[in-house]
C-alpha cells in the first residue's frame, strides 16, 4: 500500500485521539501504520536523500496542521491530546479533514499567514502534488532533481576529458571514499606495461593489501564480459584478489553475472554510479549554497517550574 499523503492522515489521527488520552507521537505512528495496513517496507520508506521516514514525516505534518487549527494541543515532550474544538470537528462526521477543512479555523489562518501577515510557505494542495508532499518532501525532491541534473553534467564533463585524466580521477575518488586508509596512497600506472590495470590503491605500507583499478572512459560502448574477464586475468598477473572496474559507460548483464560467479572480489561501477559518488564525496564538485532547517528544541521547553 502507498503511504497516504499528510492530509489524508489528519482525520484518522484526530479519531485516534478522540479517547481524550494524551498520546505519544511515536505510539500514534505505530498505531496508524497498523490501522492503515502499511507493510514494514511502507513504514521504512525514506524521503529522497534518506533523511527521514516518509510515513513519520507525514504524521508529524498532519499533527502540525491539526495543532495549528486548535483541534489538538501539545502536552509533554512529543505528546498531544484532542481539544474541545477537535471533538466538535469529529461530531460533525466529516468525510475528510484537509487543509481546506482547516481553513475555517482562525488559528489555522494565522498559521498560514504568520503573525506578521506575510504569506506562509505552507504548500497549498495544487502547489504540492495535490497536497501529497510535506515541506521536507518538497525540499528533498528538489535537492534530488538538482543532484540528478548535476550528475548528468559531471558525467558529461568526465567523458570529454582525456583518458589519462579519467584514470587519475578514479584513483582520486577511491581515496576520497576512504580507500587507502591513513596512507592515502594511490597511483596511476599509465598505459605502458600496465597489464590491463590503470591504478592501484595501497591499503598498507608494505603493499600486502592492494586494490587494483581498471578505468574505461567510453562514451557509448558497453563494457562486456570479455572486458571484465581480461581485467580479472590482469589481477592474476599481479597476484591480487580485489579490483574495481569503473567506466563512464555501462556494463552488460553478462559482465555483472560473471563477477558474481568468480572467486575474486571485483566491483563494477558504471557512469551513473561514478557521477553520484563524485558528488557524494566532493570530487569535481563544490558546495555553493547551504540552507539550514531548524525545529523546536523540546528540552528547552521542558524546564521545571
């Protein structure tokens, strides 16, 4: 089952609070997940970027909107209970409680406009995929879109460079990812007498544990099984069992099946994975803007009288 949007969660959340008890948000998440028949996978689904569970985020925002309208009120840390206004809303037996429904409450209007009368960034249903996405989801989706566009641009730039640049790039990326340990030792071997190996990462000072690298800067040709087999043979020549084959192109299904069947540990990274790893580890990219999101510090408001 698809996780309901945050507006669809408002009514079941308020109904759950109708017993008048004070409820913990964590307990509500669990109870509503079971009530709605969500699978474990549904409840574990993350927002783009993996910062928060989608279902949890939508519950938090459903509660925030209900609280703004005065239908529920915060209690202790992470707790809330229904108000008289909330009881009255349920007595009207609404088919749905959504942002349009809440607009009838003065407190909700203040929530949307802000105390200074400025228009809030709270998304209207039409501006947020029919109200399905919370503000965090909108931000995460936008960041994902920008990263996708950046990945395409990064891969295009890499393909346009000379193959020697690419060989150095893959070694630098592996070092940025933490391979090589404290040594930070990695070298490109060049094309003369390299035996089909383009770089090596030394994991220890004596070179007893090394990772060998093959780099193919191809624009459209797919890396096939024979290409990977040749790399595997090159590892035998240097008595190695670990290798990384990186390409700006893609790998055939037969090539991927081959590395699963052999005893060596060979990792295949295609162009899309390469670009995303470069972005993740700040290789060939730089940060140009940062936004900070803040939330209420519950500990601050939990002081003893």
